[in-house]
C-alpha cells in the first residue's frame, strides 16, 4: 500500500530537484583547465634543459662548426634539441602530445628549411602545412577507427 506524502515533504523534494537542475553541473571526469595545466607541469620542466641547449648553441657556437657534424649540411646538433624543446613546450601548451608533436615537427621543418636557405614562398609554407594537417587527420581517423573497432569487439 502506498503511503501519501505530506505537502511539506513534496515541496522539499520538488525544490531540491529544481536546485540540482539550476546548478551548473561540472563533469567529474573533466578537471578544470588550471588543474590540467598543473598536471602537465612536468612536461614544461623537462623542456627547460633542451631550451638551455638551444640557447647555448644559438649564442655561443658558430653555425659553421655544427653544420656538418653527424651528416653534412644537416645542423642536427641544433635541430634535435630544438625539436625536443618545442615538443615539450607545445605538449604543455596544447595539453595534447600528438598535436604538440605535429606542431613541433612543423616548426623544426621550418627551421631546417631556413638553415638550408630555402626561399619561403607560399607554396613551401602551404605544402608544409598540408603535410602536417594530413598527418593529424590521418592519426585522428586511425584513432577513431581503432576505438570504434575495439568497442564493437567488446559488445
């Protein structure tokens, strides 16, 4: 047998429902932006030694001395620390390692072109951007296909 609720209990229950609906609900699995940056702070700390190496190379070493070290006309002693520095910084700024990787790849590619005295026309910039965008779309679609395939297998 169903027991009738008093009017006060019904009003209290309805007002509580209205308060929970009116309050903005923040998902428990999405932390605030500041908290996400705090969690990614070690990536910024890892980038500091690579930034110091890049700064030292740019200020103290002549470009001719490092241009041919591992491979002729490669500037690898500058490009590798620059790539690692930009990768860690972009990963921190974007809060995404894959996009940080692609952006740092693009920046390192532009630095390599500049060191090789490539003239930056709109075609060079456009093809470089298209290459990085193609990689981003390819990896995004591959991730989605893999995720959808995994969810179908589990059901």
